[in-house]
C-alpha cells in the first residue's frame, strides 16, 4: 500500500530521481545492495493518466552506512520502500507515493513483519521529521496524518496469513522544505542575492524563509518605543502561489479562511510598526494588520476593536538579499478598548497558539480551500521579556506554517 506521500509542494530538488535518493540517504535509506534488485518490480496506478507504471526505484534501510548498509538489510530485514511518481497528463502533481513496509530477514523470505505496513510507515516518518542532512544538503521535514485515503483492515493486502491481522489506519503526508547547508549556516550576503536584479514584492526563490538575524535583521518588530513584538509565526515561502504570490488579496483571503479580516471599516488607528527581515530592505512598515473577525468577515473586526481578541501584522521577506517571499506575522492577543488594547498576559504566546490552532487542517473562504501544516521552530528568537513590548515574556517558539491550496470551487 502507498502509505506515505512526499508532497508535490516540496522543494524541486527532492522530487527528482537523484534528489529522492539523496533525501532517502538523509533519512536512513539507500539504493539496494550492490545496485542489484532481485524479483520483479511492482506497479501502481496513481490515477494520473499513465495507467499502471512500475516503481521508479526501491530503497532500503542502510543501518548507518549509505554504501553497504542495505546489504545488511537484505540479510537481516528492516524497513524499505518503493517510489511511484504522480506525473501523468491527468494529474501531474509531481508527488512521490511511497509503498513502505518493514520486512523480516532473508531466511523468512522477506515476508512483511506483523503490522509491518503501519510500523514501516511510522518508522520512516519518525526518521524523516525535523532536520536531516546528506551530501551537503539539509532537509527540513514536517508531517501530517490523513485519514480517508486508505481503508483500514486487511482485505486485499499482500502478506496477510490468517494469523496476521494488519491495521492500516492512516496515510502520512510529508511536506519537505529543502535547505542547503550554507543557508542554515549563515551564508555571506552574496549567496542570497537575486542576481537578475528584479524584485517582486510577492514572489521569491523556493525556500521556506531566511533567518533575519543572519543578515542584520531581527525576529522582533519595532513598536516605536525602543521595544518590539515577536514575529512568532512564519508562512513559508514554499506555500502555494495563490497565497505567496497573491498580493494583498491572497493574504486577506487566507486570513479570512482562518478567522481574521481587515480592520473595522478599513480604518487603522495609530502608527504602523516596522520590521527588518534581513532581506536588504532595512526596516519596512507592516504590509497590513488583520484582526479576529468573530465569524463575520464584514463587521466582526469592529467587535474585536471593542472587546479585544487576536490580531497580527504582516511583513514580507522579499528584498534583494533574502527574497524568500515568506510572510512574517507578529501575532498577539489584546485586551478591550477600555484598557487601551494592551496585550493580555502571555498574549504573544497565546495569540500565536490560537492562530495556529485555527489555521491547521483544511479551511475555506470565497471558493478557495487551504490546507495548512505547522512546525514549531526554536532558536530563531530568544525566550524571555528583554526588549519585548509591554514586558511580556515570550517562549522563543516560532511556528512555521506551510499552506497549500487543495481545491478551488468552480
């Protein structure tokens, strides 16, 4: 069964033949022992118009040695997977569908272990999550479990004797963000320059984000009083173009899908805050401020202006030194108008967590459906209250959201 999908929204280098092998080695798999495949290849029909197509490659657990470790797997058993690519004329997502299973040793004919499909999937996902590296390339992987694509049970499944019952419950979908080692290790500015000299305010190269601190920026905006508020959510530059390349309309439509909208009567009171995202633009004012809409995209933010609630400012990383296209959000939960919209106790962490809780999964607005996965990242901002507006401590966590447009209503 095809129990893992590597998303077609992953970095392009992962979705090539050589790229998939390099990624496999980063997560503990490699090509078969001595490059020899024994047995007939298996096929799959991915509904892409290509019909039934043989596996692209089979990769095996390498036990810590990319060169010879799979020979050990062939002898003692372990995890392995086959890759099928969805790239036909009817459905060209570029996604990699993996048939993952944990098998017994050679003396048992490499039968699948009891519950080996679920175990194989879970072991692979566990090894893949987070940051992994191989061959000078570093990958950042997040995962989301999906139900409903596979039927639970053992009907029609290979290697299921009467005494062996497999419980296939869910499909794991991996969303990959490909980052080079130099990008993670604070590269010199020249490595990040968009050499064509053209800046597009809502577009960038295929990278999730650049760390603002690496190029003289900061993960706090400037509130104008010598203090700052945390940029505690990032919408990945690897998200769908409908959001990242969609300008203000794309940002606002996604915000409305997750429970936020423009300010009451489209009026902003007070001076805008600025932020330096280390992209070469220096300190730039917020692109827009969006507020909790309490279920009404037309007038709900007027209620938020009165009674308080969640809100966020948007800053776009699109300068000549770091043009990721990522959206950096300063999220916080504020009190009512009588208290001057002060931030609630722990309001930065609470605001971030509430926004993320409303965003993850499938959300829709105005005919567009968004699917959002989240990953918490530490190390981008310091924890504590030093330099933070209102003296409210932050926990140092930044949540990275990767958003894909799954469906569009006709």
